[in-house]
């Protein structure tokens, strides 16, 4: 079917990230007339990747999938995308205050297996605080945090304040701060910027104990947007930012840099701060307007460094490093066993990012590689390729992995996060009640908004 601009679409989907593509695909499958409008010249938003000359793929956005990401796993099965366990055999490395600990366990959220041999006092401090943290998280009812007395108290504190009050050792304190700078739903950002309520809520709906980084995809996650888009054919416009949405009681008109489109409904599928940049006529209700001024994106650069082979395995290392090094607090082996190439995925986050980003390209690369040497040895200095993705500098993301809530936002403005406004519905991982900040959350909101709108058409 050829689509003319005179068409009144059933639904316009704004944003061709995972949430928008799923919403559009599902509406299209139900026989509705949809058009996706995307600002960038490419699909996928925070889900994109590329192939290196060696034949190895890298994901510049998200890459891992967890065993309870049911919707994402179903999507991978549907499109025949094969998975493999995230490489992790061998010793993990913890660097803390310049000391090196090798251990064979899992260490993000509640530790599993062997623990690093930091002192008993340090370990017990972290674990005791962890038990308090988990118990506090369990007192929250399911769903998005509502405004009530308990939540308002929790929302008035930063995660940093809670860490200060509940840990006694430098290690205990770092352990929780590291979580804020590593885990999906926390931005990532420094713990002094995140609401305690937000952290506790995320612990319930996106827990690390469910291993969200359990598997990787042969060919990478970046291949998926094209597969979904194939079903939509020419119902996707790329390179066409949406500027304005005008609603009257019966229809809405979307103005882009290239034209105008009319529809019965629209799904705005992007992080809240980008949704807030669109001009709305009539304007958004005040609580929604104020919300979108207050939901920042996480602050991280993603680095993908490839080597001829995963040399760290020859030393019995897993390729997983964590610790309070100058730049790199977390790095992970992301090598596809079918290519034989070694790939380390790593991040520079929060305050570290803000000191690192203004350096020259060469200095940034040296800084990252020097920290990898601390984790994995001198061979880390000689990569085959080095790729840097500056997420806060990406105009159509403004940060990554995802948005997070600073103190006071959930309880003062949270009600406006998902509430439709007239004919406009909101999708995107930030709106998800389960696995926000992950692909899984994006799919959930795409599916749910499509279902809601389909019932109204
Ligand atoms: C570095 C990094 C690592 C990550 N790692 C993982 C991981 O391992 N596993 C995991 O599950 N998740 C991970 N994530 C998170 C995951 O990538 C996101 O949750 C998911 O891709 C978000 O999809 P979305 O559709 O909600 O939003 P987006 O992908 O942000 O899509 C929004 C789209 O809207 C478009 N847009 C914005 N404004 C306009 C406008 N005015 N007009 C038209 N279009 C517009 C944007 O260009 C974009 O394409 C990671 C993210 C990053 C950045």
C-alpha cells in the first residue's frame, strides 16, 4: 500500500527505538494503518551496533539479555537470533584501593560463589548493609512508586545519604556506589544524584539477582531493529524529527522537519526528556511538563575494545574486571565464541566520565587502556580496534543507559509518567514497570501501548 500525506493514520509512532518499533509492528499486525517517524537516519535508538573488519560484531548500545527477559527472549526466538552465555569462566578481578583480588564468583547485587578476599570487616559491612537494603526494598508495593508517607520519606533522600548512614567501611560504601554506577535502571550516575526510592524500586523490578547480563546474541542486538522494521516496509520515515503535536478532540496532527501527518492516536516512544522537547498544542498538563524537566539520562560512555583473541583467558582470567580504578569500574568479556576475536565492553561513568570526556581522543584512549592493563595485563595496550560511544553527546539520546529519578520526582510528578494525554500515549523503557532501563522494559511498553490503542480503534 502506498502511503500519502493526506492519509489519516490510525496511529503515528514517534521514535524508531525498540519500544516504537514493537508498538508499530503490533498495531500493523492487527491491521491498523501506522507510520513511524524517526529523527535519526538510522533505526534502533539505543539498540544499535556494527561489524568490525575482523567479522566480529559490537553493540554500541545495549547488548545483554537476562533469563527473565521473557518478551525479549520471545522476540529473539521469533526472529531466529541465536544466543550464547556471556563469557565468564575463570578468575574475576576486583581492584580496590590499589589492591588486586582475584576470585571466582558473581559480584553485582548480592554476591554468589567465592568472594574476593577483602577483610572480614569490609565484607561483613557490605553484606550487612545489603541485607538492610533488600529488606527495605521489599517493603515497597509492586508497580510504579505512588505518593504516600513512606515513599515521600524515601524519595527525600539520595542513595548516597543512605550509603553514608548504612556503611562503615570504604569498601562497603564503594560497593553500593559501584552499583549506582553500573546497574541499568540507575542511569548510571553517581549515588548523590539518584533518589533512594528509585533505587529500591529498581531493586524490586529489575534485580541483578535475576542475571540481566546472562547472555549475548550472535550478531549482536544491533541487528534486531532491521528485522522488526522489515515487517513495516515503507511505513517508517527516517531523518525526520518531530517538532510539534497539535491535538483537537478527534484527531491529532504531527509536524516534522519535512511535513505534516494526521492520525487518530500517537505513541511518543522515547525517553521523557526528549518527549518534553516536542511542542504540544494545547500544552501538556503542568505536572507532565514539570516531570519532563526533571528526568535526566544516565551519564556513560561505552567503549568496545577488540583484540586478536581473548588473551586474558590464557592467564585464567574471565575478562571481567571491577573496582575503583581511575576510569574503569566495570569491564566485561563480550567475545563471540564463533569469531575467535576478543572483545572487552566497558564504560566510563558519572564523575569519571565528566573528567575523561574533555581530554583529547588520544588521552581518553590511553586512560581506558591503562586501566585495562591493571585488570588484564600489558597485552591490553595493543587492541585491534577501539570504539568509543559518547552517549551523553548523542543528541537523540542525551545519555545512557537510561533515565533515572532524582529525589522527589517519583512522589511529586510520577503520576504523569505513563498517563496518556488526550490522544497521545507514552512508550519507552523508562515507562516500564518491570525491567525499566533494559530492552525488556522497552518491549513491554511498546506492546502495552499498542494493545491499549488497538482497543480504541
Ligand atoms: C550504552 C548502553 C548499554 C546498554 N546495555 C543494555 C543491555 O546490555 N541490555 C539491555 O537490556 N539494555 C541495555 N541498554 C538499554 C537499552 O538500550 C534501552 O533500554 C532501549 O534500547 C531503549 O529503547 P526505547 O525504544 O525505549 O528508546 P530509544 O532506543 O532511545 O528510542 C527512542 C527513539 O526516539 C527517537 N527520537 C527522539 N526524539 C525524537 C523526535 N523528536 N522525533 C522523532 N524521533 C525522535 C530517537 O532518535 C530514538 O531512535 C543499554 C543502553 C545503553 C545506551
